[in-house]
C-alpha cells in the first residue's frame, strides 16, 4: 500500500507527469521511505512494481491511453490509500512528494 500511495499521490500532485518520470520519482521516494522506516527489501523500491501499477491505473481508467490523469478519481484513490497508512509513513510520503515536485 505504501508504494501505491506514493505513486498515486505523486500523480495527484503532478497530473501531467510522464510515465517514466512517475516511475522514477516514485522509486526515489520509496527508497527514502525504506531508509527512514527500516524497510530493507530491495523489491520495495523495484521499478517493476511502479510500472505494473501505472499499467493497472490505465486499465482501470485512472489514466487514459495518452497518460492523462482523471484527477477526481485519482484523488479519491489517493485519499483512501493515505487513510490506511501510519501517520509517520504518510508524513514521509508527503515530504518526499513535496521535495520531488
């Protein structure tokens, strides 16, 4: 959920991000989250996870075929994901996104 929250909230903050930039920034923020919260699994910040998530977002209509974001739906998903995360993880994600944009 943490990785998905990173990518979806980053997309809400920067709806015009290209797919490659979204993947790269999500990976960077996930690495930071991992360092700060003791998540040592390399798969936690694996680019493939973010690539698969973006594909799923497209297939579910959050992104169109051109990569344009349905901002209202994506914001709703972002809010749901943030609600289930621990407060310190939310803060790290928000700070990481603020630094990235």
